[in-house]
C-alpha cells in the first residue's frame, strides 16, 4: 500500500468574503510526482502557502508524516522536511551562485557565522555546495553573482537552494515561469533526475502540459478554491468537468 507523506484535512482560508481555498482534503503519496492544475485564481499558490505555513488557515489541518503541523512556522516546516520554491525567483542577487547555495547548505547543517573561522574550513559544506551546483547545471557559473544570471539560471539556482535543505517533500510553484522555450527541457530533465533518485516527493504547480505529461504520476485539479477531481493524467484529461472548468470545454492535453 502506498504511504501518504503529506495530507490536508478540510483546509480552508478566507479573505473577507472570498474563500480562496475551501475545505480541500488531499493526500500526497510518498515518492510520487503530483501536479496541481487549475485556471488562474483557482487557489493553487494559496494552497501551497497554507501547506508551507506562509498563510494561516482559517480552518482545517495540515499533516506531515501523520503529525499535525498546522501551527508550525514556515521555518519549522522546512526543518521538518518541507521545501518550497516560489513563483517569483527568491535568491540573493548580490551574492555569487556558490554563496547562495552554500548559505543554504550551512543553514541545513545548522552552522552559523563564526567570526574567526572561514567557511573554507568546512570541507563538507564546500563539497555539498559543489555537488548541488553540478546537479543544477550551474557548476560553471559558481562565481557569477546571482543578479547577473539569466532568469532561467536563477530559477535553477533557487531549486539548488531548496534542495540544500534536503527536503522530503518538495513544493514547486511554476519553476519554469518566465523561462525561455529552450530552457524548459533542461528544467524537466533536472526534475526527472530528482524524481528518479526516489528519495524526494515532488508536488508541482505548472501550466505547461508537456511538462505535466512528462513528469506526473498523479494530477489534482483545483477550481474556485475547491478540489474538482484527481487521478492519473489520462483519467483527468478525459474528465468532462475538467474540460468544462479548466479550458471551457477545450482539450486538456495532459496525457497525449
């Protein structure tokens, strides 16, 4: 039987009269790749913000490995094993690519600033930083400031910073947003590599259907803040409610 690593129970948040997420109960299976689909305004990013602790739920609960984490702070959830990327790139532009990743590695290892000891003395930190830069294909950009990297390279850098935290569940909010057509296949290959390693559960928000098709084991559809349906990509793509709600009766090209 598949293991559930992350689940929500009647999770809701309301902004005034707007129910941005309304009673969503969802289970995420360990080591599977789940994609969340839905039209603009469906509540996808808000749902991520609730799971990661950046928004406080109006009602409902979030469970991680059967433990109630609803009241934990975002930082506490990171330390528990939840990693999160955002729609907007979240890097330190004045620092090099190497420094961005190294600081995240140090944070994961709980090694703070020490006035009389250089980070270069921590061989394991440098080794892990170099490994991650190679994994995200930025090894040759290590000494370039993040602000001078292309947008696609910054997205990869952010992924490396999240991976440095060694998350058991990786929440990715449109990681290819703003990328050029040429850069998207590279990101798909990187995520496929992470998936194939088998030690990380990935939950993705994405609109690029080719990417959804290539990576997803399970697809969830949110509409108007509510769970419309879920299932394998082929089943979801043929659901008449999805066709009507997601593209106004058009073809949802998830599985073909």
